[in-house]
């Protein structure tokens, strides 16, 4: 038995660290969350809050609903991104597509409907987004080229 063979056999016997599953767990949690919240935008199966949001938030939500922006674009994006993340397809693209939605979720809760409990899901999803962006950072590196030239 050679030294190379014995070292490969030893490395195969050692358990793999559980942290290697963290990106998969984060991806599935984020995918489930956006799939459910996106579907709720179309089918309204989640209960509405007992206390109505402040008037500026109601005006904003009303405008989004009247134009179809909320239902078609935002909820549709959430459903598509949720499905892509769950299926482990085009994950970097899904992370790029959901980033502006997350920014708007957090901005909405910071400026229009500030409530600590209501903003927590936004912060949790933002943390998952940032973690996954870091985990998939090699796919984003070309986008950070300072001076890009067309090919």
C-alpha cells in the first residue's frame, strides 16, 4: 500500500464537517420562504394582521395593488426565485433577482410600517441572501470587474 493510497483511504473515512450543508440549508429555507410568500401574493391564504398598517403604508400597498405591480411582478418574482432556489437551478441568478425585492421589503418596514416583529422576516431573508451571495461569490466575481469591455 502506497502512502498516496493510505492517505486517500484515511480521508474517505473521516466524517465531513456539517458546515458543508449550510449553503444548502440556507438555500432551501430562502426558497421555501419566497415560494410561500410569493404564492400568498396570488392566493392570500395567510391571515392579515389584526392591526392595519399606518396610512402611508396603506397608500403604498394600495398603489401597488391597483397597478398589478405587487401581484404580478413582485409575487411572481418571489415564486420564480423560490422555485429556482428549491430546485438548485440558476442560484446566482435567483439571488440577483430577489435582491431588489429584499431591499424594498426592508425599506417598506423601516420607513412606512416600522414594527420590530414585522421587519424580522426581511432581516432574516437578507441575512440568508448575504450568506448565499458569499457562498456563491465566485459566480459574482466577474460582475465586480471595475472596467469591463464588451466581448
